[in-house]
């Protein structure tokens, strides 16, 4: 799984019609989309997905934010996928993100920042398994 990562376009970016532009940027950066789907997370699913943050002060707001509309979950493939994807995401805070990164282009704030990406190979595997079943993962 070292060459796979998980990405999720968040509700704010979908609401603003940035989905196509974000996917184009991902593809132009050399990623192959292994699987992609639009889903609406329930509160319970969001709580489980973000459980790693359950003791943080922003946890409730994060769950509320991610469930306010559909998200687009993606499994992406590229050499050194996790690190490469984090580079095109940009800093969590769009104001601190490098020019040309997804969050600089389409994020609003640290809390509303357009896209999620796995922060490690281990978390990529966990997040992919959470959002996708084996039948949805195409090995190409």
C-alpha cells in the first residue's frame, strides 16, 4: 500500500463546484485514480473516521462540517503517494499554503480547507479500508 493514499474532497469544495478543478490538479500531478465515489457520511461514520481527534477541541465542529454535505472519497496511486499528495494539498491553513496547492487555491480557513489527505502510509491504509470495500478497489 506504500504507493496508495486516500483523499477526500470536503463539502465546502463540492458546494463551490471546485470538484473538477481539484481532480484535474490531482491528475496533472501524476496520480492515478484507483477508486472514487461521492458519499454522504452520517454523524456516526464521521465520528469513527475522525476518532483520532476525539479529544481535541475541534472534534465536534469537524464532524458537523464533514457531514453538512456529500464528500468525494478517492484512492490515489503514485510513487511515494502519501508525501506527494500532501505536497499538492498544501498546509492545513490555506493562508500558510504554498501557491498553486489545492488548499491555497480552494480552501477558506484552517477548519474549512477543501480537502483531506492521509498523513502516513498506515493511516492511508486505515482510511482506504474505512471508505472502500475490496470490490471498489481496481488494480490496474
